[in-house]
C-alpha cells in the first residue's frame, strides 16, 4: 500500500511507477461532485500522458514548432489577433529567459576554496 501524507485539505498518494514515483493529488473531501471527479480524472490522465512523453524530446519539439506554425498561419490568414500574438510572444520569451537564468546569482554566492594554502 502506498504511503499517505495529509496536509490541511489535500491528500498526496505516492505510488511507484517503474523507476520513478508519481505524485497524484486528490481532494480529501469524502464526496466530490461529478464535475470535480471528471476534472480530477482528466488531470490525472493528462499527467500520465506528460510523464510518458518526457522521453520523446525531438517529437515534443517538433509538435511545438508545428503548433506555432499553425498559429502563425491562422493569424496571417485571419489578418488579426496581432495583440494576442504579441502577448503570447512576450509570455514565451519570459519563460525562455526564466529557463536560461540561474536560480541563484553566481556573483552573490561566496565560493569556499577546497585547496589548503
């Protein structure tokens, strides 16, 4: 049986899946609505899909480029959505800069030398 960790109103089940373990978040309420159960089920299946597609890096990048190409063609064909496209471009650029930036500033971290004088 998998270990259970409770924190306020959220329960976390850690279930092993092959070499890695997957965290599945569920609400701790006894009864949930049908819509909430459906949403949780869809979210769980989508997370499983994401976990399984992690190893296919080239296919994911090709899918991203294809989706961008379809979007650019749609904007060009419709002659509109330029402001939305500008905002989307800023959002993607911000995510890319966040990906490239280190989490800790190397200039503010003191480095201790392992060599004895």
